[in-house]
C-alpha cells in the first residue's frame, strides 16, 4: 500500500498546483510539433515552482521523434539536458 498512498499524495499535489507557460516555451512546443506533424514529439518542459503552488514553465527542449518510450536514446537526451 505505500505505492498507492504515495500515488494519492502525488495526485493531490498535482491537483493543487497551477501552471503558467511562458510564451517562448509555448511557441517552441507548438511550432516544433507543427514542423513535424507526422511524428510524435517527446521533450522536456523546464521551469520553477513558486511558493504559491504555481509552476512557471519557462522553456521547452524537444528531444526525440522516434523513440517515445523510455529508451537508451531518451536516457541520453535526458542526461544531456541535465548537464546543461
């Protein structure tokens, strides 16, 4: 049951947060998906969480088009983002 309790607390945290996406991050996601309409786009949203339970998404980094599951290529992409 620890997993279920952790999942329920995670869901309750997620429901109390509000999200604000910066225009640059939104445009990057939108135009990248529009440029590749025939492929799925997998990437990362970068931002900060304020004290008012608000998440400010400031940037988006597209990673992959072909391997949309957790794969070695995804792990390499995540590692590159973490190092920047």
